[in-house]
């Protein structure tokens, strides 16, 4: 098979099929088969393309922003599960996941590890078992939850259910990103507060210093100082530089050192934290509880279905110029396997890392700083002179799509499981983890369309660029759109801090039908075309999910127009609920013969996207 | 006298005089007389112009950034003088100075109060008296130092010696600003370390939070969010908002509160901190020590001569569109009076506040946010389309020049000397003072030409605006210029941290002859025209110092050309040590008949200044 094939006409599609052949569930393994067939020809290049500076930089960056939050979540889980999950379990889980996914997955850019959500899930289940009085059965119970989750994962993969991820637009993925960003920020504060509680008073100072160091170092990448290579180097290695610096600082004898900072705890290498063998005796769980574990396992699958696949989508999102094809079904099957293994050895289950996965792709992207010349004059009607200014713009030229960075990260995790490197981890003050949470959460928050739209609405009108498509919308409509996203975020957050936390995947997932069914009735086609867009819209990505879906608002608008009669004529804004100023945009996205129409609409989408996310790159870098 | 007179032809000048009339010292009171005569006609407008929103905002801002560092320096002095100078002395001194200068001075924009340098001076003198074994005579000794200083102040004012301040260019004033900024940053760290030492471990956290709150709030003023009035309001009240917020935060029961933050100490209102009467019995000091106090007093006069007058210069610097005339001689006489009073009642001597004085003027300046339209395309030779962008530029339209803000500040200080408001001060955690030092020092550091030139040299060449005059200079020459400034900063800093600290005014002042005699021999006329400029160059300011001086590099270059022969012809770069690319600039600043030449040179200076300090405004605001 030719690696350069055209993914827009991929054979994996459900369009134009009828009868039993059109039912996904009746044709098992079809998605997985095509995922492998599509990606396998690229395997050798996935290795070969890994030998360059960018991959090296990406490896270091992703290792640090995977390791540090993983350790922090593990501290959280240790507190919440009375020590059942310790540092050795966290490292084992991260290493296992990275080894499996770097070598066997179709989407090696999606880094897999321990997230905040699995930590939340694990200690909520622990609290529930405590309430049910079976806390001594927690290891076996959570093991069965994992087994059921593995089984339902496999079902979802086999029956091609990952196809539905193509309906994910920025509406839900950015709401989820916002939710995770806020959870990270809150975790940072909880960590500092917990450290204060353990009479560790310099923690807040260290965490803030660390946070601002990272923000500063990454910000240097966006300046015009030094040379492109030097400033990228500094920004690439922001996490290692800051971690080593502040760890060193914390060991200088003085007030900070004397304040007795708590450091990462450690135990004997390669053994479970509590005294047990690695294999959980899951066969000892009473049958009654095995079946109680089933719905909990399904909830976990729902969580991973959304969380893992959104990781893959954002890691392959539209701002990255990707060439290699995706494979959602195969990867979700693999995730079932790691759930199974993770379950029976009693480690926290890994899945796609939501704020980190796009950072991985970002750090593998070759960006070019180009010079843009502008001529400027003040807006005085008499007009000043045009003065020339030079400015930097950043554009992504190429992504180093390969498996090596992910694989090296796996090896690094294996390395840190050994005694000597565990001791190295022990030197890191725990306060730095709060800083990691703030840094990762903060960069996520600023990049989300909720933030961008709110800032847009705050901006004084006259300074908005005329090329910004949102200028054709009323601010109240934009805020109304943001309102729906914020509702999703607020509900998810509300649930997360209660015992009902394990139910929150249902809320997150319900954002997809909300967007698909309710929103087209509340907003016009034009509004949604400007405010929303599929999270990943490259054919290489969509091929794995059965191709590009037709947006409901577009379909509805067309039906409306057909009903209104006329073919080349536009209904004069009737029934669309839209205000003035949209006619131009609609006519551009409107009635043409089919292909031309699709092309034009793509253009509008593209423009709208660029207008809405001008600072996405800055947010990440 | 007409307030709108032309200050370029002010009668106070020494040009064209000969014989005894040309000697400043032989014509006492001439400068003071003209200062008063020039300013008096504006007195009523100084009051009338104070009733507007901007004055209100300026009052609050200057009160906070005067009060908080003053309290912090007082803590420092208390430690360094074994409790002789306490909070009541600091408030008394600030109130006295503000009352005198707001009502009687010629330059009410120059706020007067307690600086870090007088704190340094006072505790260094304390250490010296300790070494001499007369520490019990410290009050009388420092009183005599103040009396001698008062006498030498009066002499300097009477004999018109303040005229020499017209030779101050950015070379020395920015080096001094840098020095003070660094001292402030260091003080911040010392304060945090001292608080850690007094087992006050949340101090660092609080100080950082406070610092970043202020940076953030002031930064909002530079965005395009909200409306111009709202964003200016937020930025105007950054200090009060942050101070009230974090003081409140520190009282919330919790880990921070329990950590036992130290707060501002206080004692009985209106009484000296130690048990003594307000009048120091200076007549009891043995005559021997009276004469030892003389050279120390002269050093203090040197310090104030530079520090106070540079405050006035920067408060009336070229970026502010001022209309009312200056009066250096009269104000320096007044300063002698406050030295005398301050000396005999035993309070720290006030003088012009260096980083705060320009902030005062800045907060009284009406800035206009205007829209600038730019067209932009990437620098691809094939060329993209021109895309239109809208951007904000800030320009100063008007300064509210008046006495009311200064006077209200004085009243506020008097108010805080009373019991109830002293108790309010007592609620402020001392940790915030470290944050004040960082915020004030940091905004000073970023605005200095040393920082600007270093950043210029760090910038990748292609992104530098072609209109920046520095592009015509070699980077090595710019760095060589920065080197001389840094030498001044480094020597001053070096001395400040030793027992020789009281000698540092000599170093600072020696930068003026260095600039005036050595630099024109090391740099070409063009280099200095681009890199340096008089700190205040308005005729309203220069009138008080005998008018605009001829820059030595310009005079030397002209003499050189005259020697080289020819009148309209330029020597082809010979003997000027300059490299290529300067011919154009020199020809513009070069040989024309006298008036035209002066005009053109002004233009070059203006352009060079705008090029070198593009972000000065941002730095302050």
C-alpha cells in the first residue's frame, strides 16, 4: 500500500451503504483492520523519522510533563487510597503504557499515562468501598472494575464505536480541556495547602517560583531574542531547567532548606508499595461484588472512551500539519489490553493524557519564525506617514511524526523504577508539583476557545482586527455560546468534588449530543461555522472514523432553504434567527453545486478557525 | 508676568556674560529669585488644576508607593540603628516633607519622602559611631550631620550650583535609576530572608503573590480590554487593590494566618519611638565631633544634590508634555530647610524619591489610547496579501500639573500618624513590603536605557524595526556604551554593601564628568546622539538651570570639521572612529547655518530618543 494514498477516499467508510452492511455493530473488526492496514506501511518511517534534534527535545519535554504530574497524582492517590497506590505503581503504569503504545499503537503521538481523572476515579471508588464496608476488598474490587472496563473497551473497538468521535468539535473538546485545566489549577492549590498542613511552609513560595520560571522560560520562545535555535532550546527545556534549578535551590542550606520541605517519598524498587505480590487475587472476590463492579467498569470505559480519544484528537488537531494516518479503533483495543494488565497487577490505569498529548505534538513540530513587514499609521483622518515595522510570526512547517520520543520516554520511566534513580526522584521537593499543575493547567486554560471568546468579548471594539470573523456576530450570541460550554464545565466540576465523581464521564459525553442536536436549533449555521469547528479535520485523522461528517447546522440550513423554495436565491435571513451582517458569510457558505459549495465552506471554516484561535500556538509554546 | 512666556529666552542665563557677572558664585540668589518669579504666576493654577479624576488617581497611587517603601525602609533603619528611627519618625518625616514641598516648592510634581539611600546612610553612620565608641552620641551626631548638610544645601542653592544638573543625560540618570532599582530588588529579598529568620515562613509566598498581583493589575492598563476608563482605573489603583486584598487574605483563618505573619510594629502616636523629647539636644555634642560631622554632612549634601535633583529631572523628563516651569535652586533651598528641621527633631531626612517621582508624574498624565491601522504581509518575495490589523498606541496628551495630589498625600500621612490609622497600618503583613520593593524596583529596571539597549542587542537582527536609529550602530559599540554605565552601577553597588557606603554619592556624581569629558573621546558624535540624550530637555525645565548646554560631542565634532577645513564639505568619516552607515545621520546633524542646524539636530535627537525608548511608557504604567 502506498503511504501517500489519498485519505479523503479511504475504503473505511459507511457512506452509501445499505442493509446490514450499514450497521457498524454487525461488521466487527472492520475499523481495527483498516486502522492497522492504513498505518502499518508507515511503521519503518515512524522509526526512521525519529532521529533528529526535534525528537530529542520532544522526548525530554514530554518526559517531564508526564512524570511530574504522574508523581503528583500518585501522592494524591496515596492519600486517598490509604497507601494502596504508591510511587512504584505509578512508575510501573506509566512505563507499561508507554512501552505498549509507543511500539504497538497506530497513534504514537498520543502519549499515555496517569491522569488526574483516574486518580479521582480511584479514590472515589475507595471512598465508596469504605462506605460499603468492603474496604479490605478494594484491591480485588478495583481489579474487577478494570477487567470489566477491559472487556467493554474491546467491545467498543471491535464494533467500530470509536467512529462517533468524529462528531467531536471544539465545543466539547475545549469544554473538556477547560475542565481539566481548572482541575489542574485546583490540584496545585490543594497540594500547596496539603503541604502547609504538613508544616511545610515554604511550599507556596517554591511552587510559585517554579511556576513563574516555567512561564518565563517558555515565554522566551515567543520573543525575538537570541537566535531561533537558542530561544527554542530554552523554551523546549523549560521543565527540566526549572526542575533542576529549584530542586538544587531547595538543597542550599538556609531558610528554605531548614524549613524542612517534604520530598517525594520512595520505597523499595520494583516491589508494590504495600506488602503484597504483584498479581491481585481477583478470583477471591465474592461474585456479588464482581457484578457490582460491572457498572463501575462501564463508567470507567465511558471516561476513557472520551478522555483517551480526545487526547488522540487534540494530539492530531487541525493546527498540526500531519501526514500520517490515525487509528482510533486499534488504539482503543490496545487500551483495553493495558486496562486488563493494569487491573490484575493492581496499578492505576493509564490512558491518553489530555493536556499533555497536544503538548507532545507541539514539541515535535518544527516551527518557523518568519519576518512579517507591516506598514502602520495612526487612524487620524488626515493620516500620518506609513512607518515600517518588522514583526515575528510563527508557522508550523512539519511535525516529526514518529515513535521514538514515546519509546524513549518509556525507557526513561523504566530507568526511574530502579533504585538509584528513585533516589534522584526523592530529592525533588513536593512543592514543585504544585507548580507543575499550575504551569500545565494554565497553558491549557489560555489556549481554550472559551478563554479566547471571553477575551474577545472583553476587548474594546475598535482594536479588534477587521479580519476576525467574530466581528460579524453579536457579542451576546458569542456569550450565549460560551454559556453552554461553561454549563458543561460547571456541571463536571460540581460533580467532581462530590461522591458522585465517578459519574462525571456521563456529563462530559452528553456534550456531544447537546452540540449535535440542541445547538443547531439555538444558533444559526453561520454562528456555528464561525464559533465551532471539528477538533481534528484532516482527512488523515477522519479516515479512521469513517470520514468527514456533515455538520447538522449545515444540513438543517439547506433543508430550510429547500423548503423555502428557490435554488439560487437566498431566503432573506428568514427563520434563521440571525441578525444583519451575516448575509455575506452565508452567501459564501451557501448555495452552489455540491463540490464548489463544499470547497467554499471549507474556506469559511478555515478562516473562522484562524480568526478564533490566533493565540493557540502562543498558548502552547 | 505672563504664564505663557517663552522659556527658551528666559532671562536667567549665563550665556554672553563676561567679567564678574559670568561667575555663578559671585551672584548669589540669582537662580532662586528667577525660580520663584517664573513659578509664582502659576500658583493659583497649581491649585485650580487639581480638581479632576486624574489628580485623585495620582494621589492614591503616589500615597501607596510612597508609604509602603517608607515603612519598609523604616523597618530596615530600626534594625540598623537599634530602634532610634521608628515608624513615628518615618511618618513624621514623610508628612513634614510633603507639607513643605506641596505648598512651597517650585516643582510640586517631585514627591519628597524617605528613600532607601537615606536609610542606608543612617545605619552606616550608626555603624561608624559604634566603631568610634560614641554610639550613645548618635542622636546628637546625626543631628549635626543634618545641620551641616542644611548649611551646605543653602550654599548650593544660593550660589546657583544647581545649574550643573543641566549636564545630566540619560547616561548617568539611567545608571542611577538602575542602581536604585537593583537596591530595591535586593531589599525585597533581604526583607523576605529577614522574615524567614524571624520564623515567618509564609512571607515569601505572600510577597510573590503581592508582586505578581501588582504586575498583573498594572499590565491590564496596557491591554485592549474593557474600556479605556476601566482599564486605567484598574491600573491606577493596582497598589491599593493589591494591598487591601492581600492584607485581607492574610487575616483569613487558615494556614497562612496560623503561620504567624509579622505585621507592622507600632508605638504610641505622636511620640518618638524611644523615650526622648522631639528636640535633639544637639548643643551637648563635644565640639570635636561637631567637626567630624562636617565632612559627613557634605557627603549627605552630595547625595541629596544628585538624588533630589535627579528626582526632579525624571519627574519632568522629556516623555511628559509639561507646560509649567521648573525651579531647581529654590527647591534645593527648601530641602536645606527640611534637613535642618529633620535634623534637630531626629527624624530620617526626606528628599526626592527616585523611582517614585516619575511614577507620580506618570499617574498624573492623561494618556490617550489611539487606534493605529497597519497593513501586514509576510516577507516572502512573492508577497502575500496585505491584511489589515488594528492596534493600540498610547500617547501622552496632558499632564495635570498641580499641588493638590502632593498636598493630599501630606494630609494622608498626617492622618496615619494618629492612633486609629496607626492601628490600620499594624494589620498589614510585613511580607507585602518585599512585594512593594520588587514591584517598584522591577518597573524601574525595565524602563532604563541599559535594559533597553541590552534587549536590543539580544534581539535577532531581522525583527528590529528599520526606523530604530540604533540599527546604524554596531552592536559592539552599543555594548561598549552600556559597559560604561554598568561600571557606574557596579561600583555604586559594590560600595553600598560595605562600610564605605556613605561615600557612594561621590561615585554617582562622578558619572557626570565621565560622560562630559571621557565619553565624547570614546564615542562619535552620532553614537552619542543616538544612545544618549538629556534627561529633561524641555525649555520649561532647562530655563531654571541657565538654558540648554551644548553637548561636548557636538562641539568637538564641529571643531574637528573646522580644523579639517572646508565649510559645507564633510570630512569623510576621518578621525571620528566611526564605521560606515553614519554619513546620512551626520549630514543631517551636521553643517548648516546655525539656526537650521540646531533645528535639524533637535529632530535627530527626537528620533533617536523615540527609537531608544519605545517601551518606556509601558515600563512605567
